[in-house]
């Protein structure tokens, strides 16, 4: 009887914790107009008093693509007409993914003045972060379109599959951003650890190269890297490559498991975040 009571008590606490976390996410989604307003405000503030504004991002991405594209196509002995479009999409996708992850570690700390003085759902701030980088992605996407046009890449309806792939990437980046934000608020070393690891992850992720350029045994190692799936969800449809359904399955499972854990973590730590920051 005592054991049953303990299980019932644990179940009740778990249900209450999940309800708190879910309610926070629900309230944040109801304020999407506010999220987009602040995200656009951050973008404009970044280029305030700049003559070219967001065009600087396009120029920076173009220079990186031109320099790395021709250099690595020669080093890897790949046809530039095939290699450079793949590299362009990989670099732009990596900028989006890494930008969200790097900034998420301090997202609650940077917004501590809002957290302490205004009662808002905590999920609002990671949503704003991902929305800001999504705006940056739309600017850099111009480079992708130009590169695909220059190298006469075949345009087909199948390339629209990058849209559900991108949505799946965003779904995963959101829960990662919330989780890293909670950990970063509690342990300030998280930001330094992630900052040190991301350059290493860049080289072991298929950003510059594609997995099919490697041997079978090496490809298996690449697919152990979760970032490989995020990159494939965006890049493969755009370059017209057939995408393995397993990539979508991994992305969906990761989103379901990640969001379940984040809802619990958010509910459990909701009362502590304001003290940590």
C-alpha cells in the first residue's frame, strides 16, 4: 500500500512538472508576434549606422564560399560545379545551426533584466533567438540561389523538400536552445565548453564535404554525428540528392525525445532560473 502511494505521488509530481513546462511553451507560442518583433529589432540593431546593412552578411558568405569553394575543390579533386553548391548550402546551414547553439548557452543570462522585472514565459527568449537566426538565414539564402544559378543546377519540385527538412531542424534547434539555456544559467562554464567544442564539431561534420565522398566505414562514423542529420535535412533536397527516409526518422525521434525532456526540465527548473541569472 505504501509502495502504491509512493508511485501515485511520483506520478502526480511528474504530471504537475510537465504541465508547468508545457504551459510555459504554450504561452510563448501565443506571443509569436512579440517574438518576431524582438527578433527583427535585434537584426536592425545589429546593422544600425551601417551603409550596407544585411548585405554585409551576403558579402561575407559569398567571400567564404568563393575562397573555400575553389580551394577545397582542388584539394579534394572534386568538380567545382558540383562541389561549390554543396559547400555553399553546407556553410549557410552551419552558420544557422551553430549560431543558434552558441548563443543559446547565455540566452537567459543576457535577458536577465527582462526575467527579473517582467513575467514572461522563458521559452520566449529561445524562440526569439532562433527567429533572429532564421532571418539571417533568409539573407544568406540569396547566396545559395545565386550559386545554384551560376553552376546551372537542375531545378525541380523535389527541392521543396528542404522546407519540411528546415522545419524539422528548427524544431530540434528550439529544444536544444532551451536546454542549453537552462544549463547555461545554472552552470556558466557551459558557454565556454560549447564554444570550445563547436570548431571541432565543424570539422567532423559534413559541412565542407558530403558523406558519400568517404568510404563505407568512414560514412558510418559520420552518421554517428547528430549534426550530420541536421545538415542533410537542408542540403540534400536543395542539391537534388535523394535523401534517406532514415534521416527524417532520426530527426523526428530526436525532436520527440528532446522536447519531452525539455518540457520536464523547464517545469522542474522554472522557479529557479530567475535566481540563477
